[in-house]
C-alpha cells in the first residue's frame, strides 16, 4: 500500500489554535494518531462556529464524515500549541472536502482531509449542501 498523499490547497481561509493536553499523548510520549483525529474534529467545530453552525445544525441539516486521510509529518508533545489551518473546497451536490494543515512552533505536524456529507439525521439520508453555507465559504475565497 502506498503512503497517503494529500494535496493541500495553496491558501487556507480559517485558522484556530489548539493546545496539546497530557491526555493527547500516547505511550511513545508524543501526540497519538487517535488524538490527532480528535483534534481535527475540534478544529472542525471551531470552523463551523465562525458562522454559528454545529455539526448537527448547518442551516437545519447535519454533517457526517464520510472519509479521512492523515499524513503525519512531525512529532508533537505536551505543551505545544497547534495552529490548524482549514479550507472547505471541492463541493459536490451533497458534500465537500475539508483540508487541514497542522503546524506548531516545531514545524509541520500533519496534513489531513475529511470528506463531509450533508446528512438529515431524521430521515437518515444524505441531502444537498445548503446554498447559504456554500455562499459563506465562497465569500472567504
């Protein structure tokens, strides 16, 4: 199996800072892969909150993650503060890709991508991307 390669966008339109907690470390003494995925989830919530959204209320519908890819680039330790830069792009009828660039004072920590699908949790079916959300993303550039 080949290594995961993620082609990040040239520019990002949102960044958030997330401190590394002691519980994010694994037995190797650095941030564990499971913690990184959780931190991406936290960053995604920060991204949505800039417009008052949550993963369960994006213009009245929810989001569900369809896939994830992570390429680890460096170690990180307790006390580090990550900058997670993000951009939503590659919109389809029912979803979009969300790209992440994770850095700290140590340099590049990880590159990641999550496939996000708009989802109606009542009917348990995918639905179209809300126009108002896409317009807000497009306005960021």
